C-alpha cells in the first residue's frame, strides 16, 4: 500500500474497493449534487444509482468516511463497505478507466483552449504583464487539475500521455509568451 494512493498494481486489480451505498432526500436537490460532486472529485465511479466505488486506500477511506458522515448529517443514510469484486471486476475497472479517460479528454480540450488564447494574445498584440499573469493563473489551474486526475488514475487510463504532452505545449507557449512580454513591456510596469 502506498501512503498517498490506492493499493493497486498500475494495470492490475486493486486490493479491494470501498463501496458507498447512500440515500439522500430528494429535496433540496443541492444535497444530492453535493454528494455527487464530492464523489466525482474523489474519482469514484457509480455502479448504479447511489452506489459508488473507489479503489481501496487509506486516503480514500478517510474521504469516503467523511462523506458518509456528511450524508448522514444531510438527513440521509449511508453505508461504507470494503469489498472485493467476485465477478465483473474488469467491468468496474473499465468504468473507472473510462472516467479517468474522460477527465483527460477534458484537460486536453482546456489545454487546446489555453493554446488558442495565447495565440489570440499574439494576434491582438496583447503583451502585458496583466495578460501574462492571467495566462499563468490559467496554466497553473490546468497543471493542478491534471495532478488531481493523475493522483486518482491508479490504472494508467488512456489519455494521460496525451494530456501530459499537451500540458508541455502549454508550458512552452507560456514561456515563449512571457519572453515576448518581457521584451515588449518596459521595466517597472
């Protein structure tokens, strides 16, 4: 078991799963949305309505226990179980992989948007420190998002390598843009 990640061979089966079975009142709907967002942020996948699974790890268990407690505080019910998949684990892993691949695809789209925005700065001759700072913030968000997805990608989902390569392009574009800003803007502005 790793200290900060699920127990799993990168392409094999995990050493078990955490399964959260919950029920939240239908009103107000924000309570259900809160649980859904938290599970998505953890990288959990739904096996069916209100049944989510996550590869076993100490951090995942802490997070799922916390969410279980929050659901109960929402006047809901929740049971957290440790489980082994007796039949169909390849389907659960494939679902988990597909969720990570979708996240990598979203990152690719955002990277392409970032690159288009930097290109737009060139087209409009916007070479200011303010624009550079805005682009640096956007790039940092992309990197942080990638790191979160990578952290929950315990089976090396398809798309990671492409997302890493696109992030590298973003980094290079930002560095080139920064050099241009430094050349265009007088010192002290």
